[in-house]
């Protein structure tokens, strides 16, 4: 398994800037094949989807290709793939859809590890429905979820458990399947925020035990949009508010208005690009994705190891908050007596992009009493060993 990083980087016009990008957790750079797919679809011929003439058929093909690509990426059926403007929008939509059936006395369980995208929509829906919110806590010693709090939070009244598959700030990868099994034993649905996870691991939604799973293609080289998946059988039981003439079929019933066909084409191209990173001998796209993302995981693990070693070399002046046993190549750090915004500006002057903030991770920052802002450095497929050394050299000069 090996990724030719130099060949990979040649597809990214933004890398010609000479910048070293460590802001992938907020959105990656975009390869030219993704942009080309967007432009080719948008310039058509293109009409609303249908079956009469090439312009309608081009739109229909963009939709079908998108659903098929994300079925391959997520290990789900194509008719269980829902497009949305963002993961936040999809989560808000489904919080409203599901809360229609909640009643006073019901409970939902949320995680202190999560991005606010997978917290506030559920909290607000629970408040409107008179539903109690219970919490899965973070173990401050490990930066992982405290599994004892899962069992304490669940009850026969639990309707939903929402948790992340990977923290966007700490990189923590919690034991989603173990928690999902406990939730299902209690009779609850499991909604998983896979936005950060899908950027670094091969996703198998059934293996995770997720009933609903969301991700964002712009976190893994695609355009700005969101994707939700669930089994067509489950989606068929969820009734959204919709326009009367619009389709009531699954998954179309959840997609409001005309779809952005060009964005769908770009999102499809991103999946194909991932599948070609190191495709091996795979006969199917899912097989090529499995091989390529396995190679990507090894590439990022090697670079993360070097980055962590370098950060530890700075001693107590740098506190590394990412320490879970299972984690992505995303590191959150703070500096003794220094503002992380100063570090961000210092690195930016050296052509290194590493943002400071709390990154919509309100619950983790509050639960762990993290200093806001903190500096986040995340690796991406195009990150090189030289990029890592530039980051470490920049921090050394800052400290």
C-alpha cells in the first residue's frame, strides 16, 4: 500500500501557492477533476431532470451517479442516499422530522464529544417536544467517551442516541458500534455524525450500527454539500413536511427544491478521486475505495506520528489535547502563556495554514475546560513530510 503524494498533489491547483495546509478538518483543498466535473455539468446542456432529451438526461445522470457513488463510499444502498446543503442542515431537518413522533416523557442521549451540529438541533427539538436530554460524558484523562455514562444515560424511554464517529477537534474515534448496540437494546435510533470520520477512514455504516449517518464531501476533497444515509426501509417511516406536488419517494421526499446537479457531479468526482489514490486491483469502486483509504490511513498515521513526536519535543510549553487511543490525524494544542491566535498568525506568515478557535465544538471545550482559542492541525491526503516539518519549524520559532 502506498500513495504517490507528489502525483496526487499535481491535481490541486491551490497547492501551487506554496502554502502548507493543515486546515483540512474545516474543509480540504479541491482537486481539478472535481472542479472540472462541476463546470462540465453546469455548462451542460442541462435542464431539470427528466427523460426527454440530453439536457434532462444529463441532470438525471448526475443524480443517479451521485447516489451510486455515495452508496459505494458508505456501504449503503443507493436509494438510501439523501443530498443536503450541509450536514448541519440535514441534521436540523431530521431532528424536526423525528421529533414529530416524540412526546413528553421521552428521552434522547447526546455526546459531550460532539460538534454542535450534532447537539443543538437535537437539544432544540427536545425542548419543543418536552423531551429530556441525557448526556454521554468525556473522560478527561483519555479524551474519549466515558462508557459508564452511556449505560447510565440509556433507559426504556430513550428514543434517539446521537454521537460522533470522530471528533473534529480532538480526533477521538469513540467505540460507535459498542454504543450503538447498547442504544438498540434500549429501543433507540442511532444518529452518527460522520463528517470528520469519513475524511480519514473507510465508512461502513451497517458495521458502525448507525441508523442514520451524515457526512460532508467538502471535508474529503469535494464541493460544499452534505450527505445523509439510512436504510430505505427506515427512511420510508419518516414523514417530512413537503410540497404537495413534489415526490414522496425515498430519498427524494427529503430533498427540497431543485437539486444542484453540478454539485452532485463534483461530489461524485470526489469519490472517484479517493478511489484512485491507491486503487490496487479492485474490480469495483468499493474495493478500490477500501484499498485506497487503507493506504491513506497509513500515510496519515505516519505523518501524525512524526508530528506528535515533534510536539512532544517542545516540552510543557505545548499541551496536546488529542490523546485518545484511537484517533484521526487531527491534533488540538494550546501554548503556555501564549494565545493560539498569535501562533496562527505566526504560522500564516510562514505559509503554514493552521487555524485557531473552538471550531463549533462547544461541548468538548466546555466539558474539558479547554482554552479558547486552541490551535488545530489536521492532516489531509496531500500533506507531505515536508509540510509537517514546516509546521514544527514554525512552532519552534514561535515558542
